[in-house]
């Protein structure tokens, strides 16, 4: 059904600049593609030829349309552990909390529950595209692909590879051949259930260098080349991990070189964290055009460090945001945008104000930046003719004159007083908002989530 979305809309024009259109109308065709973006003659859109009988969806509640969020790094399998990390750091966190949970998802009923909730929950926070890690298990990984397809979320589905004996006996690939065969099965499955790859696509997923033998990394690099799929892994997250990589791969010139020698450092590789890359490694990542997923909540929770996002951006590296559930405690990219601002403040306290990220910049990373990370920048992340309607309707709460609140005394979301500038409203949403403000979410024009406040 053709639909015209009427009301204010906000999206990124560039890293530093948001467009705030306070009166807009966006026409979306039957295929979910944006056919027009009207900024002037909003009243006239219903008389546009071919759009006379289009459905109209209007923003209410001082809200606005905003592009769907892109989570460039999330472990769907770790969703039950969100918020559980104590005082652990990466390597003991993996052994204490993560591997036992992931290994339990070999049971399909359990995987069904976990993945259904993870996908529903990320959708409810406005995540329209996610790069997922599942587990080593083929049937459960394929189930995650089924669930994303059924719920209508765009997703990259990663079957985790980990064959080295550093991984626990109870949760490991038996051999390189077994790891590759299982990965290949998941690539083929995704391509069978969504041949267009429009919604669900496979992603080759070596867990991280310490989990994989050199032979396995090389085989996965070859598999990526053969299949043309995306790849994702972790890099330079914390100091003991980096020391371990240097010990395990003594003939390589560092962490990034381990992936590079395996053919995995390329434009279709998503590297999570990149907290402690050396200047030479950053140069290599930039030269290979590999992408980086910034996971600020996780890096703080596991005390891994503060990723130097400004420096990465200044070097021309493409950066998006990742929740890294459950290293990160929240499934919300809005929360990650906020956390990215905090982390940049902490970097700025040592290195100067240039490191600070602005509201505009983190919202860019959450949308257009993320879209570039997953190779969808032509399709999603903004409202432009020819792009697809991956969007969220944001509602804010108005405070009536005299400062009275709702009759029932309950105010959801963020109060708008009416005298703040539109830029201020966006900042209020970023710093004070949560999923209560996300009243409806669409992917390719399909309504994939809505709350009671949505009257579509
Ligand atoms: N490094 C290897 N595996 C993981 C993981 O599951 N989460 C995070 N944050 N880092 C990792
Ligand atoms: Fe991770």
C-alpha cells in the first residue's frame, strides 16, 4: 500500500549536520521505497498524481520521523546476560558468563525464546538493521535468520567460529574442516530463505583471533572471498587480549595483521571495539577500508578502554555503533549514541575538546555511519528518494500550559515545553528518551513494531 508519512522529520545530512524539517511529507511506494520527500507544499501531496488514495500516517505528540537505527555489533545469543558482568574483564567474562550461556543455545526451544525476545526487543528500540552473532550451532543460527525474516528486521546472521583449544572443550568447533562446513551451511541457509538478501544475509564470523587457529582464519578469509559475504570479528578490545594475540601469533606484526594475512581485512569486514589499535594498525584498517563498530557501553562495562572515535573518523575510517549485548548491557542504539558522547568526553578530558562527539555526530553514527558499515548506505540510514522506508516514529510528551501533567499523572518519555528549539528537542530525546518514545517502527515500509500510542 502506498503511504504518505506526514509530519516533522529529522535525519543526518552529513557527520556534522542534521536536517530538521519541521513540516514534511514523505511518500513511500508499495515496495517500501521513498518516492518523494516534500518540504514545502505538504498540503498538496494528497493531490499528487497517483497518490490520491494513499494511506496517510501522521506524527503526533510533538514527535518526528527518524531513520531506523543500525546496530553494527550485537550477540543475540547473549541477550539473557544483558546487565550481568560484575567486575569482570574480557577474558574472564567470556569464560565465566558468556561461553556457558552460548553453549546452552544448542537447545532449540531455548534458542527460540532467546532469539525471539532479542529481535523483538531491538525492534522496539528502533533497530531496523542488526549485525548479529549467534553461536557455533548451525540449527540455532539458522533459527535466528528465520526469526529476523519473520519479524521483518534486516539482519546479518553470523554463525560463530571458534576452533582453537583456548576455547572450552564444551563449546568449540571440532576442526577447521568442521568450522568451515558449518559456516558454509549457514551461508547457504540464509541465501535460501532470502535469495534477494534484502532482509537477511549471512556474515562470516571468526569470534576473534584467540578463538581461531591461523589455518581457520585463512579458511574463513577464503570462504568470504568465495561467497562474497560480509565478515565480522573483534579486535583490540583490551590489553590482556592483545598480549594474548601477540603471544599466539608471534610472527605477525600485531592484531590487525593477523586478520590482514588471513585475507579478512577488507571493505566487507566489521571490526568491533578497536579500542587500542596502534597508529600503524589504524593506517592499515583505513587502507583496507575495513569498518569499525564502536561499542561504548561494553567498553566501559568490561573496563576495556575508551575507543578513540574522533581519531578513527579523522583518518577516514567508517564507524558505526554497536550495543555488543551482553558486554554492553542495553539493546538500545539510542543509549549507545548517548554513551558514545560520554566516552568521547572522557577522551577529551585527556586529549582535548577535539575528541568530543556532538549530538549530530552520534546520531549520524547510529544511522548513516552504521549503514556504511553494513554496506547499505544507498538503501537505509536517511530519508532520500530511492532509499527504503526504514524508520521510527518518535513521540515526545508535551507539558500543557501551566505545567500540568497528564490527567493520570503519568508522563511517558520526554517532556517538551514548546519553547525549546527543534535542535534542543532532538538533544532531549537523545539524552532523556528511551523505547517509550519509539511508538512505531518500519522496515522497507512494513510496520514491524508499534506501541499503544501509535494510531496509524
Ligand atoms: N571477544 C571475543 N568474544 C567476544 C564477545 O562475545 N564479546 C565481546 N565484547 N568481545 C569478545
Ligand atoms: Fe562482541
